[in-house]
C-alpha cells in the first residue's frame, strides 16, 4: 500500500482562519491606539503626576524626575512631578 503524500499547500480552511486572526489582531491594535490617545489627552489635563517609593527603588527622587521627563518628551506632555520618599 502506498502512503499518501500531503501537499505543502495550505488548505483553504487554514488560509481563512489565518486571515480571520489577522483581521481580529488589526482591529484590537486600532482599539489600543485609541485608548493610548485617550490616556495621553487625560494626562495633559492633569498637570501633576505623583510618585511614592523608597529612595533605594527606581533611583528614588532622581529616577522619578527622569521618568517624568521621559514621559513628557515621548508623549508631548508638560507634567510636573511630585515625589514622596
């Protein structure tokens, strides 16, 4: 008895499922971008961001200042930082 050889070509069902997964992924990515945009707009309205942890964690107050400066630069914000050790 001869063994049947499987074709290297994907089946139509496999192609359909792959396409469906790509469509769902693209839709979720667009939703995430809108959420990020909404978060940035909300941050622009706040004005101040507060951080509280020990001086030995994340660089303490200096680390927090760098964190706030990085967020301001990356997202076009003008937040003021308020750190409490």
